[in-house]
C-alpha cells in the first residue's frame, strides 16, 4: 500500500510540475518556488516524509541532478558567446564570492560570536550561486545571451570557489593554520585541469558518437559518459562540476573543429547532439529539477527558529550586497536591454546543492558550532531561492521594485549629485555663485527621476 501511494505521489508530482511550469510562463511565478513550497508542506510541515527516509539516495540524486543540469546548460553555450562573457563572468564571480564571504564572515565573528575561521567558513559556504536554480530560471527570462551566459558560468565557477575555500577553512580549523599556497593551487587545478578534462572528453565522445548511435537503445550513453567524466575528475581532486559543464560546451561546439587541421586525423568528422537527444535531455533535466527542489523543501529544518531568523537576515544582506557587486562588475551602458539585464542579475543570489552539502561537513567533523552552521545555511538556501523567485516576477510587474533596483544601481550617481548639491549650497551661502542658479540646480538634483535616468533612458 505504501509503495502504491508513493508511486501515485510521484505521478501527481510530475503533473504538478508541468502545471507549475505553465504558471511560470503565464504569471511569472517561478515553478522553483512552488516546488519548494510543496516540499515544505510534505516535509517539515506535515511530516509525510523526511530526508532520513532517502538515506544515501538523497545525496546521489542531488549530485546526478547537478551534473545533468550543468551538462545540458553547457550544450547551449557557444564559444563566441563565452569569449564575450568571460571577462564579465570572472569579475562578477570573484567580486560576489569574496564580498559575500567577507561580509558574512565579519557578521558571524562580530555579531554571532562565532570563531573567526568558523565565521569565514560560513561566508565561503554561502558565497556562490546555485547552478540548479540559475540555469532553469535564466532560460525563461527575457535577457540577452551575453547576460545569460555570464549567469550560467558564474553559478558553475562560484561552486568551485565555495567548495575549495570552505574545505580550506575546515582544514585550517582542524590544523590551526591556513595554507594559502595550497588553496590557490587547488583553485587553479580545479578550474584549468577540470576544464581540460571536460573538453578532451567531449572531443573524444564527438568522434565516437556516430558509432555509439548504431547500438540499440544507446541514447542515454551520452549522460552516462558525463557521469564518468565527473567521477574521474572528482577522484583526481578536480571539480567534477566544471568538467561536466566543459563537456557540454565542448560537445556543442564540435563544428568548430570541422575544416581545421585537427579534422584530418579522423576518418569521420566529430559529431554533436542531434535534436532528438537535445529534447530528451531537456525532459530529463525537467524531471530531475522537479524532484530536486521538492527535496530542498523537505530538507529544511523548522524546529529551531533562531537559525532560521539568522538565515533570513543574512539572506537580506546578501541580496543588498549583490546590487553594488553587479554595478561594479558590469560595464556602464546606455542600452536599455543591458540595464534591464543588470536588474535581473541583481536578483540572482540563490544558494543550492553546494551550500547544502558543505553545510553538513562541519557537524560531521565535530567542529564547534557545526549544527548551528548547518541550520543557518539551510535557512539561507530556502530564503535565497524564495527571494529570487519572488523578485523576478516583481521586476516585471511592480513599478516600485523597478524603481528600487534602478535607484540602487545608480547609487553612485545619487551620491555624486548630493555632493554637488552640498557644494552649491555652501557656495550660495558664501555668495560665491549667483543665488538664482543654485536653486535651479538643486531642484534638478533632487528630482527622483534623475536618479534613475541611466537605467530608464533608452
């Protein structure tokens, strides 16, 4: 009977996921948010299921979801788009991660009274963005390909920074010292060597793919090979996530090899995914994403309100911090679409799988405050996904939300105008300027419309 009820529940969940996706397309209420709420209801609220019932299947399932989403997301990225987006990606990823780590670290140290290394470990855990949340969302947003590529790459690269720095702080807590050289070496190895492994795997697979297709029922051999690449990369100490992303990117750009000197070494030209395979992998990502976000909702702990409230405050700070980070990372542009993109990018601060997995390690290692860290991070994961999901439709429908982000992104201009206003007032009082000109300039500077003209004016 229990098995029958479970099977019925799975079927209903898949149907509801399609309904939620349709709601997103029509009402701009993200299906991610609805799936998490559903997980909260059947998990910590009604106690129908809990994470203990998943056993080892839960972590394995979330890893498979992450790898599949990264691979499928990589298949939509072209090399020319990467070339234009890489500089913006690097700046945004590093600024967002290190600013988040420092601010959350200082908050935990000075206010929450955590040990310094433990505080900055918490900052490192929540310093990135979630690929599993970002990639499905950006596909449904009306933003440019350049901005979409930057957000996808940031979510993948920041996961590596989170993992390496969080583990480095955990090791430092246990040893009592931080190994800067080792940490830098691990970062370079994770990015460079993992990317090389992914690209080489994609090149090899593109050469043999036409033969693999001759085997009956072989359509899932491609994601199976992605899992192999991921596993080998992780075993060697590199980032399996980056390898999976690089594999997808490499497989999507095999046409660039055709006609080059490399093509003469092969009897057949390298092949890529066909339309049937793309559609099937897209459906697989949809199903995995559905169960992943329900699992996130089930995993949230609601039995202690203190870490939940702390997580809420930290989430708000991270979202406010994201605005100047985006402003500093993106080039100043007068194109209206670029300014709209910046507002959407300012809302993309969701935490996910990497943060949730890393949050459990301190408690497993017996680090003081480990349980508090885990509960805070789970709370941040929940609220960050909720905030992202709510702010996206608000940006399209709410004028107040648009004005807030517009004025926030133009905060430097607002400061400059206030300084100029103050200087004019002082000059007017001293009689150094014509008193009739000063009020006109002052009124112009205090006009709220002027604060947002950089964003609003096409």
